[in-house]
């Protein structure tokens, strides 16, 4: 038998026929029952249900109606077979399946852990590679910023020499020096521009440009190199309409990088060609060389950043990557064809027409920016002290005094010597030294670098603009950090202007003149006004608050003839000397002259109202005697109080 619900019945009888109904049976299923069980009288069958699988022995005894039991015991063997899923082979199968399932789960978990470990390793490797690349970019950018200072020192004297009337040969040589200095600057800017591209800060600004003229200008800057390397250098344009809608700055970067790359890999005696043409309504720029060429297996990698075809070659491996980004920004495409040993051809295709660009990309002018910080160079204080002494040997009180703050001694010396003919010059090696000098020197304008040790230009500007004694002093920042974010940092702390290095010397002088002229115009406005309006005299909130308070204090004590400059200084919570310097800087007048002006302006207002006599007005504005009032009034306005009353 084999079943989960096994049921069977055993029937039996005893050969006692006369009294069969009174027989009694006793049974036991060995393996299940522990003792014999008596059946009720007349019963002759036993039923078993749900017996577990196994071997059993059914035993039976009987007694007749006289109670005499049988001598022997009848028995029968019973075997219950298990259902199929409880057989040994089924159990073995279950074990195998369970083991397989456990193994599968463990294997899946292990594989998942291994996959997570691989992903973590890949992520770690990616982050490591990213950090290495960032370190490379940061290094190049820091070096680029460091190069900007000597480039500035080169360009400034070159511009000065070119401005003089020189012979043709000297002018030509100086122009060559300037052009090559500008080329170095372009290489420096390439690194900075790449960083901007990496950060998504490039914004396309297109306008109508004569690309033939622009390309020829770029082309001419490489002619000296072509002559030096004995390379045949050609320019060819088949454009019928040279006016194209492009971003001229980015166009220049694209062509410069492609030409630089071509000259780098073209040996002497070979050819480099720049071509412009129209192709399917687009502008095609082709730079072709007959140099060493690029292996076929490396063509798809040359636009990757930091990739170099030849590890032994010079360069940083970002030029072509930058070109690709700029071309894509122009909604164009770039491709390369090359045969090893025969040369390479780079083909850039840019869309023509304003319809290919978004409205916010169509502007009149382009802008260029640069990023990251400039390393500083510490200048010993004794050197600066010597320069300061030289600049201040014979100060001219009629000249404005400019403080130049820079940690580069050569920049400091050059700017000092350049500005000295027109201004008194005070030099400081860093912001901390500048703040110290501000307590002892009367400064009319501060010209400061941004990146300096100890106290940088931003901190210096913040300290100047938040100090009531110095808040009126214009601050012009000079820095290699010319991107908008850095300029905003300077302007947000109160800088009056920001100039990126390298800069034309004429531009710097013009900005200094404009700042000083603006200050003088405000003083002139104050001098010719009969009403003191702080908003028209002050150029920052702190100065406006100061003048507003000064006018308010005078209004409170306008009739007090004993109100002196000392009392005024106490009311303003300043020392007498500091109050005098602040008043002189903002209004061009000493404190006592400011007090007199307020009194006389108030007197003029009262006299024009025609409600009071001259004597009454004299007392109301704090003059001791009417005669002294009349004399002061006439000296100030050019007519006496009585003449004003008669006129009205």
C-alpha cells in the first residue's frame, strides 16, 4: 500500500458456530498499539486510518462464550508504502534541490558582492583618475596664472615703447616681441579656457565677423614660426561672402589650436595650409599639414583630454579636446583624416546664418573669462620699504596719493615708477601692510592685486569699505582672475573697479583718472549746493550714513553758538583728527567749514522765507553777533543778508 491517508479494515471470525454472536476478540497492531484491545461483543472487524508508512504485524486472540481464550494467536504482516514524495529517492531529490537552491542563493549573493566590489573598485579608480586629471588641470591653471604676471611685465613696457616714435626697424622688432608675447598669453588662456569648458561656463556669443580678415590675422602670427622651421605656409579662402555669424573669440581659439597642433607635428621643409570655404551652406575650416600623420588606431582618441599621440611630444593634450568642445558649442562638427607618414587634415564645419543660433547667443560683443587662483610670491618688507622711501622722497601736496598693493616686487616697482610722475605713490607688499599704512597715510585711491599672502585684495577691500575712516577711498582691483564670479566677489565687497591681467597701461591710467574725477565731481556738487544731500555726495552706504548723521547733529545744535568742532567730534563718536580727515575726503572742507556751511545754508533758507529779521536768523543759526553773521554770509554767498532780503 502507498498513500498519505491509508485506511484498511480487517475482518475475522472464530469457528464457534453455535454461539458465534457471543465470541470476543482481542487485537493489537504491533508497531502501533502497546497492548491488546478488546472488541465489543459481536464485533469482528478493525479499521485503521492514517497509518504512517512502515511495517506492522496485526495480532488477534479470541475467547468463546464460556470465556475460554484461544491457545494460539493469529497474526498477519502489513506493510504501508510511503507516498512517492516521501520515498528515499524523493528525499534525496529534495536534498539535492535544497542544496542547489542554497548554493544558487549563496552564489548569487557572492556574485552580487563581487559585482559591488568591482563597481566600488571602478568608482574608486574613476575618482582616482578624476583626481589625477583635476590635479593636472589645477597644476596647469596655477602655472598659467603664474605666467600672467611676467607677461604683464613684458607687455606694459612694450606698449610704452611702441607708443613712442621709433624707427621702422625698432617698431617692427617690438611688434614681433609683442605678437609673440600675446601668443604665449593665448597658450596660457587655452588652459584657463579649457577649465571653463570643463565647468560648462562657455557661453556662445555670435555676431557678424569678417572671417577672412580674422583668419589672416591668425595666419600672420605664425609666419615667423613657419620661416624659422622652413615650412611652406599657405592661406587659401574661396569664400564669396566673408561676413559670417560666429563667435570671433572661439573661432580664434579653434584656428589657433589647430595651427599650433599642425606646426608641432610638421617637420622642416613640409607644408601647413589653412583653408576657408563654403560647404553645403556651412563654413568649412581646413587645417592641412604634410607632417608625420596619426596612426589609424589612435584617430578616435585624439579628441580625448590629456591624450597625446606621442608621449615624447610637448604639449598637455588638451588643445584638440578644447577645439572639439568649442566646435560643438557652435553647433558644428569636426573630423580628421590622416595617413601615417603623409600628414593630417582637420576639417571643422560651422553653421552659417543667425537662424542656427538661439536668441541669447546673438549678441554684439564677445566676452572671455578665465578661472582659478594665482599663486602668490612673498616679497620681503625691507624691499617694499625701500621702494616706498624712493616713491615718497618729495611728495607733492597738489597731487593725489595712490597706494599700490601687490606681492610681486617687479609689478610693484613698475607701477610705482609709471604712476609717480602724476601721483604721489605709496607701496605695500600685501593687504596687512596696506591696512597698517592707511592709519598713517592720507590715501586718495588704492590699486590692489587680488591674490596676496596674509591679507588678500578682497579682504583688504572689505576692511577699507567697512571702516568709516577709509570707506570713501576708491579701490581698483588687479588680478589674473578675470571670470565673472571673481569679479563679482570683488564688487560685492565694495570694489569700485576690476581690471584683469594683463592690461594696457593706458586703460589703467584712464580708470584711475575716472575714479579720481568722479570723487572731485561729487565734491564740486557739494560745494555748489545750498542743501547738503548725502545721497548725492556719498558713493557708498557707510559714507551716506555718516553724512546723514553729521547733518542731523548739526540740525540739533544749529542755534548753539558754542557748538565747536570738539563737541561735533564727540557727537559723531570720532576723534577730532579723524573727523577732519573724513570731512576733507568727502566734502573737500575741514570740519569747521562744514559747520559754517550748514549754518549759512540754514540761514539762507530762513531768510528766503521772509519770516525773520537778520538778527533773529543770526541767533537761530548759532552766530554770536549779527555783524559776524553778515560778514560770514557775504563771504560765503557773495552778497549780504540785507541784500537778499531787499531782493526778495
